[in-house]
């Protein structure tokens, strides 16, 4: 595929409700969309970074720089075979995986169009539909959170994950369990705790949580191994797993029993498929994580989740209306009556297109 042109489009899409994590309160999705032109075809990749380096060290500013000044010169007007060759060409770049993934994802879209095969077929997906869970932010008070839990349980979401932070944790969780003794419940700390909080996590062992997501530092696997040995509840790593090597190290050290894979965080689908395969070999359950993405990223996540080892746990791939009144695909992502998402494949007629008009409405700037 010859790369003829690359656009970086910045959009801002308001959330229907603010989404608060331990690291910030989001009012809108401020995102970069990468549009790659190749021999009459167009592939889109959504960059999953945020306005600041809050979740991991990258943000929209660093990603813009890396895509424009480091990645684009390597591939522009070159003929490359596809995403795998792209990954070899950019392997000199240290870190900056969200930026790399956004371009890699766009190349998968081009490859899919060029070969006339769905992404599911290209990566060897085996599942026709995948289960969705909901991730609920920090709320002003427990009553509001309970109301949200009720709403999404009524919609059939298969797992309820709540964000925690110091001061909004064990009491909130006990109250949730008092109201809902049997729901599949998980928590996500987004790395806001340390080993000094070990007693707090021991206390969570009484709450029958499916897992505790990323309790300790974003770049740590050593302290997580200490914590995992001290508690019964499985730890699920998110931020800490950025490559097949970090996944292998975490598995060998016993830093977690579950991994959430975000293809963005790991530099794209090529590396994420390797992590999927490694986890399958080691019987580590995995699920697809979310970054409150817009439709382009959301649809790719659905296809990624069709790989065989993703069959057990629910994913953070909600319906688009969970976050947005307006999204950038046609149709927007909707859940089935079973609260699942149907994976687009070459036979089921499900197909998403990018809504160029919506992008134009939501665009803040465009760099060609
Ligand atoms: O840690 O999983 C996370 C949102 C933004 C940044 C990090 C995370 C999240 C979520 C939302 O939990 C998941 C979703 O997209 O629904
Ligand atoms: Mg997380």
C-alpha cells in the first residue's frame, strides 16, 4: 500500500455526563483522528490519548508531534506491505505507543478494504458477538452512583466496574454490595494507591470482586506482585501492560491474574494479538479495555474482542450512547437485546462507515 497522504484531525465531542476517574474529570472527548490515504482507499485510526498525560505519559500534544514529525516522514510516499511492516519501520521509536497505534490501526483499515476481508477475518477472530460491561466514574455521592448502577443493570450490562480513589473506595463498595449482593462487580483504581494501602485491599477480599484493576503505579509490576500475593482477589493490570514483554514479565512475577488489553496502549493490534496469544498459553483471562473512545476506536475494539481468549469476561466496549449524544460512525455502536455487540464479519452484513459530516461538525483543527 502506497501512503499518499496523512491528515490529523482534532475533534472535541461532549460527554452526555462528565466522566470522573482518579486522575481527572472529563467533560468532553478531545481526540485526534488519523486519516491515511492509500491508492484510492482511506483508513481511519483513532488516537486514544487525552488532553494531558494523566493515564499514561502520552497526550494529544505528544501524539500530534510523533505522528506528524516522526512517523509520517517514515511512511509518506512509501510503499509498505501493511501493518506488520509498518511496525518494523517504526520500531526505532521508544514508547509513544498511543501515537504508533493510531497509524497502525488506520493501516489495518486499509488492508481490510484492499483485501476485501473484515478485520475479524484478518486477525483470526472466532466469536460472532462479545459481551459488554460498563465502567462507572466517581460521582458526587453514593446515591447518584447507585442510580447509575441501576440504570445500566436494567440495560443488561454484564459487569459493573466502578472507579475508585482514596476516600471513595471501601465504604462505597460495601454500600454497593449491600444493595446488589450478587452482581459481577469490579473496581478500577487507575494507579492511585501504594503498598501502604495493603490493608484496604485485604478488606476488599470480603466483597467478592471479580478483579481489582490497576491498583498501584502505572509503570509498576514489582509492587503489584507483592500485593497479589497478599490478597485473594485477582489483580487485573491495565496501564502496566504495554507490550508482550511487560505481559510476560508480569505473568512470570505473578503481578496479576487477569489482563485488560487496549490495543492503543500496546502500540496497536500487531503487539496486542501477541499479548492475547501469550495470555491464552498461560491461562490468563483477558478482556478488551476502553478509553472512552469514539466510534472509530470502538468498532476496532469490537473486532479485536472476537479473538478466542476474549470469550470469558465482559469488555469496556459500551454502546456509543453510554458516552456521546453524537458519534462519528454510521451506524453508531448499539448493543443487542442480550447486551452484546455483533462483530462485523464478511457474511453478517454488519458494516460501519465513518461519518465525515459528523467529523466536520466536531472538528477543531486539521493538519494535512
Ligand atoms: O482505566 O480503563 C480505564 C477511561 C479512560 C481512561 C482509562 C480508563 C477508562 C475507562 C472507561 O475505564 C472505559 C470505557 O471506554 O468505557
Ligand atoms: Mg483501567
